[in-house]
């Protein structure tokens, strides 16, 4: 396939800094795109296009990106039109002929303090809409109107899914991964404003976990496995077993006086208390990092009884959460964190010289929505999702609605 980028101006993306323009053109050429600048298309046929007077490119596929032009309807309104038939406005966004008619967004031609025409960007549309709405209300209520004072944060150009350039206010010029990251953050901020958390999650799923295009074999295989619709009910036995293990561990600690004891049963090193004949559970071991030892000495040991009770509550809570299948994703994260804490401290128990990592592996499996099969999450998660939708629209909750049985 031959791909040709034809531009009538001397450079692509003329609104960018020359350094970024060079990166854009260089990246396209690196990908095999022929970039033709100072080239005007003078003729198009079903099988070719003509550049200038003589140069012809055979093609049956032409994608024309001629820029933003106002709808032809504006020519019938009897208002002053500027470049690309955009409606000329004053500083309040009123049309010159009719002070009670306002123009915003891509339809308006607004000159800023430097006499530059505002570009048809998302920020331009949002800020002009806010200004026009304010001035319409001011007209109705008899208040003073305000001028549009645009505060544009810059522009970004995305060239494929993995490469972007960004020219942002107050930041250095960005290209590549950093610019792509900023692009996603800006999109998330915008989508959250119009659709809330659910729309943001859908955006992340579509951008990172669903790809129709081909990528590297390793990346494509990973994405393909993540987007498979697995049956979570196969996780039920593992979820119940993990819950029982946590519950039994917590109950055993209660039986060993972790909850009601008047002396600490956790210490910096393992030993047996001579007075109570109680085995002290060590907080640190020979492989414990120094920073973790410092936390144990300064935070945990001075409040040993409090942390004993906290561990009991967490372990019993995890057991109940896994058995009932409620907030299983959060319980899985906490379970992983508990075992990372154990590993940093005295170390995990061992079987045949190998650490018992099955707890961690089982906890990771719980992150796949294990509570949505034969668990409370089957009813609770859709309810919370519907409550979130309701709150975003109405700014209040309605707990009597949203249940899906």
C-alpha cells in the first residue's frame, strides 16, 4: 500500500513549533508515508489526482481533510461572515447585526487581544459557550456582560496510537510517549466532565484492552487474552477456599488472645514471653529491608496492641468478603497487600523450602470479578454503577432504584 500525505502549505501542522513540525514529518516518513508539501491538488478523477499542472498520482482512494468550515446554513442568516464562513462576533460573542444572537464554537470568528482568530478547538467551544451563556443571563437580568478571555492550554497532535506531539502552555515541547500520556489524561479529564467515571472506564477499556489493529505478537497476545470473556463461576471454589483460610486465620488469632490480651503478641523478633508463655510473632527477619524495620520500630511496636486487633479485623473481614463474594476486587487487593507486608517482614511460610505463594496467586485471581458469580457482587456492583449514573445526572442518590435481579 502506498500512502501519500499532500499539503498545500510549506509544512504540516503549521500551528506547531518548528521542532515539533520536524518530528511529525520525520515520524511519518519513518513509517513509510510520502510527505508532499507546497503541493496543491488541482484535479481529481475516479482513478487519480493531479498536483500542480503536471504531477499525477494514480489512486482510487482519496481522503480529503480540508479543515473546519461553518455550515452553509449560516449564509442565510444575514450576519457578517469571515474566513471559512464563520460568523464574526464582538468581544461578547454577539453577532454584529443582532445583539440578541450569539455565535460560539466552530461557528464563530473571534479575534483575541492579539487580533488572532481563535482556532476551532474543544477548549474554544467550551469557553465560548460559558461566556455566551453568562452574557445571555446578563441580558435577561440586566447585569453587565463580560468579554471572552480565552485561556487555551495548547494543542496536541496524535499520529497513530503510540506517537503524539504536544505544545502545551507552561510545559516544554513533548513528543512520543510523554505526549501520548498527556493526550490520554486530557481525554480522561474531558470525558469525566461529560460522562463521569463510567465513561472514563469505557475509554480506558477501549484504548488499552481492545485493539482491532495488529501490534507486536507479544502485545497482541496479551491484549487478546485480557479481552476474553471468561466464566467467573470457575473461580467460586478458589474464592470460598481463600475466604475460609483467611477466616480461620483470624479466628485462631482471637483464640490465641490477639484481641483481648493485655500484652503484645507481635514483636521485632520471635520469642516466647516468660510470664504468659505466649509465642510472639516476629515482625522482622534476617532479610527484612532497613526501611521496613524502621517502620516496625517507630510505628508498629509502640502501638502493638492496636495493630494486633487491626490484623484480626482485616483477616476475618477478608474471609467474610471472599465467602460472601462482596467487594471481591477490593478484598483481593488487600489480600495481596497483606502478603506483601508479611514477605517484607518475617517472610512467608515455606513448604519444602519454597515460599507459600498460593495466597498471592489466589488473591490475584479474585481481581477478575470472582464475586460476580454466586456472590453479593452480582447484585451490588450493577446497583452501585446505576447509583453512580443517577448521582452524576441528579447530584443525589436514590437507593430504592437501580437493583438488577
